[in-house]
C-alpha cells in the first residue's frame, strides 16, 4: 500500500447486522496510506496479497470489507475480525443511514 492509496474499511455482521441489506447502521472508516503506520500498511498489503483467506464465521461474528483504491485500480476483500489489527478497528465510526 502506497501513501497515496485510499482504503475503506467497513464492518459487517454482528448482532446489529452492520452492512446487511435493510440495516440502517453502518460502521466504516476511510483512510489514506499516509495516515497509516508502516506496520498497518504492511498488514494491509499482506491481506490483499492472500485474498483467498476466508473470514471466520460464527454467531455475531464481525467481518470487514476492505476496499483498496490505487489510482484507477480498485480491489475488495473480506477478512475476519482477528485478521484486522485493533489499531485499524478503532478508526471505524458508527453511522445511522
């Protein structure tokens, strides 16, 4: 992930049903590569390098949809809550839509 890249993180699932059809709740963050630490950028790069990893599932488990925009290129993956560093999870903000 380069400093000029844009990353959108969206929380999905859980008891509240974040991001599910018909849900009026959304929890997300949008950050640029320059706002992330070297460690966070490395973690994001590793997650996108191995997108075949299936997020954990379970009752009330959260998943995270990551959308990485690099110029005209846009890639999406979903990861489990254990895969996304806590430092990135704390950047998310709840929204009523």
